[in-house]
DNA sequence: ACTTGACATGCAACCGGTTGCATGGAAATC
DNA sequence: GATTTCCATGCAACCGGTTGCATGTCAAGT
C-alpha cells in the first residue's frame, strides 16, 4: 500500500492539520452514495411508542421506569416487556430537561499528564459510578483562562463540579460557586466545601530528615504561584528551616512538569544547596535527570525529596517523597459533592488529609560530613 | 485544631468509607438552618424572561442567538442587551432536546494512568474545543464490562464516541456503532472509522537493531490479549525474528502496567533472552526496575526496548522505544468524528500512522560478544 | 394605485420525558 | 346496599429551547 494524500470524501476539511503530522496511509471507501449501507443507525424509540405497544398512557411508561411501585405489577411487567422488544432506552436529555438533574458531575484538573491526577481521577470516577453518576473530565493545561472557559461550558451539563488544584482566583471560584455546587480540591476558600492535602506534617518531617542528615542549606523548587498546595508547602518548609537555622532558597518554576524540574537544576546548584525539596514528584523527577546530566550522583552528592509520592519506586534512584492519598482525595471530593446534591444544602466543610514522609533512596548524608 | 470524627450534618452518610482513609480533620459549620446564607445560587434565566424584557416573542430571542441574520440588527441588539442585563445563558439541555445535538463527544480509554493516554487525551480535548465541542472522558480500568457500561451511559449524552484501545469484542463494538457515531483508535474493524498506530515498521527496526547488536535470543513481554496493538506488535516481532533466525519467547502479562512489567522479569530471565521488547513503555519501565532489583545492569547485561515512546528520557537509563505520535492520534480521531457528525455520513476510513525506533540508552551489544 | 416580494416577527407545535391532579373502579366500612 | 377510601391509571401542563409556517409591513415594480 502506498502512502497517499488523504482524499477520502467528506473528510478532507481536516486535511490541512492532518498532513502536518507524519507519514500516513489511508485506505477505504466512502459510503457517500449509499449512506445507509455501511452501518445503519437505529433511531431512538420514544416513550410514546412503548405506550402504544403496551396499550397504556405515556405517563405509565414513565412511571414503570421511575416509580414502578405506583403501578400494578402486571402493568409494569407488560410495559417493560414492550420496552424490551422495542429496544427502548430512556432519553437522558429529555429526562434532564424535565427533572433538572442529568446525573453528570464534572471534574476539572490542571494537567492530566501529571501523575498526581490519574489515581485521583480514577477514584473519583469509581465513586461517582457507585451512585450512577457520570464524570466528565476537563483538562485546563494549567491555564486559568482555559479553566474558566471549561467551567462555563460544563456548567450547563453537570449537576456539580469538582475543581482540583484550581488556578483560578478566589473571586472567579466564588462566582462559579454561585452558579452550581462546587467542591474544591487543594484550594482553601471559606464557604466552599473543600478537601485538602495538608502537606505541612510531611514537609516538616522532610526538613527534619534533611537536617538530621546534616544538610544546612537547602532549596525549594516551587510550583505554580496560584497553587494553594505550593503556598502551603513553601511556608511549611520556611517554618522548618527557620526553626533549625537552615538556609533556604526558593526556586520558581513556570509549571510543575518534568521539564521545568530539569531546567531548575541550574538555579538550584547556584544556591549552593546540598538538598532540594520539590513541589511535586514530577518536578523532582526532572531535577533527578538534570543532576544526572551534570554527573551529580544522587544521593551521594545531592539529596532530593518530592511531594505527592505518586512515582514511588518508578524513578531511579527511588524517590523519597511526601506521601498523600491522592486517590482518597478524589473519592472524598466526589462523595462530598454527591451529598450536597442529595441534601441540596451546602455545608462549609473543610476536610484535611494528613501526610507523612516516605524515605527511599534519594536522600543521604550531606556531602563532606 | 483537633482531629474529630466527621459529624458535619448532611454529610454523614458518606462517613463509613471516609473514616477508613487516613488521619483527617474536619472543621466548619453547616448552613442547615439558613440554607440561603452561605452561597446563594442564581436560578436560571429563561428565554421567556428575556423575551418579556425585550418585548419580543420567545422565538425571536432564540433567533437572536442562533440566527441573528434573520432579525433586524436593532432587534438583535435590544435582545442581546436584555439578555446581558438579566444574565441569561442558554440552557444546554433544552437546546439539546429540541435540536438533537448537545455538542459533547465521549472519549473512552482503558487506563488513564498509562502515560500513553494523557497526551492523546489532551490533544483530543484541544481539537474538540476548536469546534466548540466538549469531551467527556471515561476510564474503563482495562475492564471490558466497565467499558460496555460506560459506552452505554455515554450513549445518551454525546453525539459521538471515540474508543481508544478498546478491549471490547468486535461484536460489541459493531453493536455500539449501530447506536451512535464511533471512531476507533488502535482497533481495526472494517466499516468503522479508525485511526491506527502501525507499529510494524518501528518494531521491525527494533528487531533489526537488536540483531545488529548481536542478540540472538529475545523475549516479547506482551500486552492485553484483546489489544489490537499487542497482536500487531507481536506478529511484527515474530516476523522479524523468524526472518533473522533469532529465538523469540512470548511472556504474557495481565495488563500493561508498571507492576506487570516488574513481575514479568522472572519469566523473561528464565527464557535465557539477552534482550526484551515490551508491549509499551510502562511495562518496559517495570522491567527496568525488576532487572535493577536483581542487580542486572542495563544495557550492559541486558537490553530493553519499549513501545509508545512516552516516557522518553524519564526513565533511567533513558529508554529506547518505538516512537509514535500519540497526541496526533487523539487529534485525528476527534477530527474524524467531528467530520462524521458534520457530514452525517460514515466513511470507511482507515488511517494509519507510521512509527520508528528511537534509540537511547537501554540497548547495547549483547553480553559476551 | 395595485400587485408583488422581501423581510421581520409572531404563533404554535415539537423534542421526550416527568408529575400534580382528576377520574374511575374495586375494595372496605357501616 | 350506600358511602367512603384507596389505588391504578390517564390527562394535560410543564421543562426551555427550536423551527416551519402564517402574518403583517413596507418598498419596489408596473
């Protein structure tokens, strides 16, 4: 088969952007002339058709599905049988319109590729599923503008929203909370239900651990300025180092990514620090690479501690990290949101999960001691 | 603040499962008595209210938003102004009900935590966004049952669906394709539009690369049985090794995960192979760890090649891998789906993207040569 | 001045369910 | 046997938009 330009009819429009990608091959035929031959789509069976088939009113069909106890068992049976044979499936949209509930909840995260989020997302989805809710996931790529847009777009189609590590301003978040039920993850705004990973205990242990190993001068490679977690971790470190008379340098990064960590290494080394605490594991992993590139051996020459503990033993050497329960956070946030939806009342709940340091192979005695 | 049991009213129901998680603290108050004091939610402004305010019929308001060219500029202006001051925002659900299009598309993946998917998802979301579509993401956790369920639940709320690396049977997929527009990723079913990563070229190069390095006996740590990519990669390897008279062992795994790779190492070593090709990068990374645990040095003692090339330099040593364009795949799949929705006709398109080997630091001369 | 069109807007049906209220028949009560 | 009660079911309005068709107005054409 020869690589050919994409000329399949009714699809060419997308050509421009597709051509730029890679070598590719397209084969196949269109069904432009016989639109019905390929896959014929079954059009929706409505409640009225079922009603006719079963010889009852539309309302009875509706009740057979939603409140079967209101009908006699035989009628229910007859209706369900008719529905079955016709292949009836309730129209979600119509139901949503009249009841006001569509059984969807939204989950918005800043970066789906950050390993912190997948477990959280997965747990959220599982929890929602238990209550027959569907999770719509949004990814903001760390952009507040994109986040605002996504929230707006989701607003009409979900009953409630979970914002994880939101990069929006307090005002924007409050504004959205006025539109629909909101639960925050790692964002502490009074009056809005929130579940937080309280890193302070873990970070305190991290500083203590480094102090015990003889490190006197350390650096914190920070996360996004809009991140609550970042502020919290930073101040916990500052408190810890100050209390022990250690020197602390703060290294800013544009976003918590592998690349950013790698690029932060230069600045870190300039500070003369012998150990670093990174905003998250991904950043720490980048730092690990940046150090390796400079032939600095971890942990012999340099110690690293991450946060989130989501990479675990997947780095080399295995990363010492501040552990949290990212999956739990997702599950709890959804659970809170569902409860709000059920009770139709918002409690000012602030749920904080504890953290602790998990020591692995990236921390050791400070060099020269 | 003392850790306290969660007794916040209207939220206790979830207590059982939350208690089991970790140390936690809850503070805050409920607004049970003054449900309106905290965050007062604005209820929806309808088209009728805008119509009244602007002194026109409901239909005109509708047209002001959807077909402004049908109205006189002044009327449009007046209506928009009224809508603005009232804070009107069109009800997505109602619109969907009457038009039949809700502007959502679904994307279902087997494992969101597998680094292959995030770039794909991100690209899909961006592409959908360009056409003002919203992506609903589903995660099946590698379970066909869960996948079936998700598809069913999505069916009512999305205009079309992209199934990435589906684990469903051909029959189930065909059945779903009868219900709504479907585009497949890495699944080759005739009659259903699909975009495929054709690993054969890259895998061929991988085998050749290993052969040139003097490896005579290699292993393939395979992926899910239901995976098309797995079958394809396996047969490409088999063809390559057979052609060169190399010995090949196939090691099965339950799922393409880090853990599975790590556990596969024992079987791999039993085969006496000096090099391994893994189904994907995640599996390869697991193998890397499994080898390190046994003090087998890569690439001196053993060579590894992954597939997908999504970890890039994030492993140590940096992983040699068969590259593909996972982001492109996501973008193209969405673009195809949108085209199908626009044209309302399904073409039997088969779009295959090429791959090539990217050599890094996990492959070297076979030991003893 | 009268017809013809074009154009702007309103009317009302419709999308596919849900639900408060009315109705009718059977069972229970006196 | 007449009256009350209860329960199963139907009727019709409603959710909030969209859209085909009818209507009315005003300018152009003859």
